[in-house]
C-alpha cells in the first residue's frame, strides 16, 4: 500500500516499512536470533551452502564471519510454511502419489469407487505451492522421497520451535590458506546482528549425511579416511556412516555437538547428548562412548582390529532431536592429548609441558607464558599429523613448585611456603595430598584448585586443618561464573582467617576417591589476591547511527575485591562513546550505554573495552570479554564467552532529534522527593513527538513527567522514601521512541512508534533529603 507522508514530518519519517523494521529491532521483542548453522563448518579450499535457522530473520541482508580467508554471502531467505501451505502441500503430494499408484496399476487417474474418494482427490489437480527448498522439483522426486517429505513436514515427534523456524541460506567459500580453527558467524539483518554461532574451518575432507541413513539403511560405499562427518539428529533419528579402516590404525573419533551449541534453553539436560558406536561387518558393536570424561561430547580412541568396513553410528542418548541438534565428527589418525603436566607455569618463564595421548609426534609442548595476557589460556598444537584437541592451561605470577610423594598423611605432609602454586596429581584412587605450612595469627589464607577448568577429571575436595587435626574450613565445589562452559563446578576454593600462630595443613583429594596420571591440578596457596574479571553481554550490538544502545557489564570479583571498576573503550573506532562506564563498589553488574558515531559505516565493527581498578595502591587493568547470557534447561544461566564484540549501525532516522545530558553527573536523586534531570536536544523540531520511559529502573524511582523546556527536555523523577535505597549508585537507562504519523488511502491518520535506542546512561546516586 502506498503511504502519503505529511510534509511537516519529513525530517523524522522514513518509509513505514523501514521504520517499522527499526522499531522491531531496537525494541528487543523482535531481535533477530540464530539457533544453529548446518553444516557447522567446512574444509579449506571448499565452496558450499549452509543453512542458518533462527527467528526474526525476514530482513536478512548478509552475514559476517570472523577471521580471514572465509567469504559468506546470502543466497535466500526461507519463510516457514503456514498452515494453509502445509495443507496444500499435503494435498499436492498425496495427489502425486495417487497418480503414480494409478499409473502403476494401469488404471485411469480418476478410476475407482468415487464414493471412497475425497472431493480433492477426485479432481486430481496439482495445487500451486510456494517457493520453498523442500518443495522444488516435487514431480521429479521418487515415491520414497515424497513419503519422506510428508514425514518431515508432519513428524508427530517433532515439537515446533519458532526460534529456529526461519532459514537463511548462505554461500560459503573457504580459501585454501584459511587458518584452521573456529570462527564466529553472525547474520546481518536490517534489525541488527544475530548472536554468534560457532563455525569451524578444517583441513580434512568433509561429507554431509544423506537421509535415510539409519543403521539398517546404510548401503553406500565406504568412506575413505580421514573424514569429517556432518549431520543433524531429528526426533528418534540415528545416523550411520560406512567407513573403511586398516588394521592397527589409531583412530580418534571425536564428536562435536554440545561444543557447537553449548546450551539449549528448552531441553533437558540443556544440550544435544550425543553417543557414538562402531560396528563391524557382522553388526557387532566393537566400540562405544557417550562422553569423554566430564565432557558430554563423546570421543572414541579406537584401534582398528582388522582391515575392512565398519559402521559409525551417532544418536541422542534419549532419542530426542531437532534441526539444532547439529554435529561434526572427525575420524582420523589425528593428534589427541589425553594428559598434560604441568597444567601451566609462571609468567615469562620458558616451560615445556609433558603430554601423552594418541598419535603425538613428541612427548612435550612449549607453553606460551608471555606476561600480560589472561591467566587462563588455551593452546591447540599444530603438528604435521594435524591439529590436536585444544587444551587450557594457567599462567600465574606466583612462585611455583611441584608436589612430591609420599605426602598422604599429616605426619608425611609436604612442607611448603604460602604464596605459591603447587603442581600435582591425585595419582591413584584414594590418594590424598597434604601440604603443611606455618601460619600466623590474623593471616588470611586462600586455597584454590584449578583442575576441572583445565580439563582435568579431578573433582577436588579441600580441607584446612590446624596442628591438632581439627578441620577449620572445607570446600568441595565452588562456582566460577567466568567459566561459562562448565556445568559442574568441581574445583574447590576456601578462604579462612587464621586465629593463632602455628602449623596448618591443606588436604587435597578427589571427592569420588578416583585418581590417575590424568588427575592433575594446580593448587594456589596464598594470602588474598583481590582481583576481578569482566564480561559484557550481549556480544552482538545493533545501534542507530549517532545513538546509543544498552549493554550489561558483569564484574566477577575475586578474593574479596569490592572496589569500583572503571570501564573504558580500548582503541575503538572513531566516534564511539561509552557512558556510565563505572561498576560501583560492591556491585556485580551494571548496565551502561555504547553510542555509535553519526557516520558509522554499515559493516559490523569490532569494539574492545577494558576495566581499570585500584587494588592495594596499584592500577590493575583487565579486558572486558564479550559473552552471551545463555539459558540451560529452562532454569540456569551461563555467561558463555565470545570471540568478538561486534557492533552494527544503521543510518535510518538520522534526522530525528538526538538528546544529550545537560545535568551534572552523578545525578543526586533525593529519596522521598522529586528530582529534575535536564536534557538538551540537537533540534527542537519534533521534540513533542519523543516518548521516553525507564528501562529496568532502580527500586523506588519512577519517571513521573517529561516536559519540553526550550531546546531540550526535563525529566521529573519521583522517589519513594520507603523503597529507594539511600547510597545506591547505578545508571538510569532511558528508552527513546518517536511517534510517527501517516495518512492512508482512506484518508485516516495512523500513528506508530519507532524506537530510537536509549539515551546515554545517566549515572546517579540516591541521597538523603
């Protein structure tokens, strides 16, 4: 429908379609979302198509992928079939099947007992169907393919999920020299960027499953190794692949499922729980795995017993399935590290860690311990035999030593100094490592284990005892909110103030009484070392040019650090601005705003931030790591780190008024009274059309009135003395919308609101009257 725009609104009104898109994208309810990509990777030097399933993707224009050497382009957007289209498709396919049945019976298409025929089947007319990938070329599909299509469209086991009902089909081209490893893939829409999806670039040849490929259906020729297998598990589905192996091959069969999609909000336990099984030519199961140690993704370390063909099967442990149950399975004689020791070392000191495992060309690898980077690091070693599995390790500034056996009892305890890292192992079932040290009255001791966070299977248990053997403190599991991919926080942490001078002991063991060479750990014994880490959510931001959007910065405080943290942009592109960039003392999270430049290019930009705080008289800097706040199994939330913070701008509604804070900050909000906040505008035109409201305001503070005063606006805040907390510091986040008008063909004036993002964050403190 054409729309006549009123001349008096030309400065602030774009076309209705584009403005509505902005309103939906900035409003939050219609933020574009991507739930899966299939296949979730490809080989160097290959060109192929991928499907991204998500929601609110109707304005998709392209895609962005991190790193060099990979190009992505939009091929088409696919809207889900509505109920009428589904009914028409079912009729169409049934008509095709009936025609074929009649032809094979040698009868006219309309022959038979008319009383038993439905009216639509009597006519035998093929309906016009929408352009959908599944419906193209129906007439050339086999009878079996048509039946499978009906099952796919009307699978009674498949629970519809609107979050992954839409598709974007992308063309992917990976250069031969593209660096192998994981990237982040985001869709670009006119409503903004989607959340990132993991996308792998590999060296091995790749294949995608072709249904039906259940165990009993596998008839294709055996695949040669090495290979990467890609597929999706649907409800009750099992996928199988025929492989050719040679006797003695030390194959690493590694599935990536939960690793690709860490958390599913609406499934229990919250991810695709894959299982792997290998069958010989006689159908006998010769290998099976449903996990790898504590990781839900299974790994089979399997030596082929004889030359021949084998079948590899993957399924969900409880036969669930959906389009986002995506997997990649690598089958190769590739390096795989099962054990590494030590699990880190001191910063700036050359260190080689001993490794054992499968297909390793050497017994040790050198760790990157250069000072200044994050303490928790990850390495993936690139040997001629291929890339190894990634292994995390820790770099610290404390002195380090190693555990020495036998130290299983207090009488045989290993004497250590406080303020050091001890590298050790729980070497056997029931092993207890005891470390004795001298303490003084009033000392504050921290004992912390890094094991599970470093891929050790150890489930640690810590106890602190005095010279008489009395237990003063103990801990089994301690949650590290910075370890967003860990669901069982099995590492221990305890903090205690020593009451008297004397001898103390720390006892470390496995809570399940397990042990072995792989049960390594790093034990920190030290006074408190106040510190912090920072996360920012979400990791994909969309903002109108020259305006702001809200972000949340999470402060992960360590060893009792309780001070304020200043957050700043780091080498940001010109024109970006961060407002409200302070995490007040004692706060664990604060919403801030990031503003884009008025001339921001349409391409997504990478932005970095860092935090600064004064600790013990020194300024400490820590990076702000972008993350996604992901839900697991309807209830649990995790901060899952992302590679990049990506920001995309839009040039729509550039002419709408922009507002800036005119009052001094922090604004002093008086408890039990009203407080005014002054805003100045770039123009007084259309100020009366702006609509402002609080987003997640503090308790007891409301926006009671907005008045226009000259070339600006005044916000009148009302504070309830009983519910407002005196001394509370935070940022006010104010959402801005503009009311637009248009005359339709019927002559009626219609109004709608377009979101303009948020005002720059307004720092405040609630004070006494």
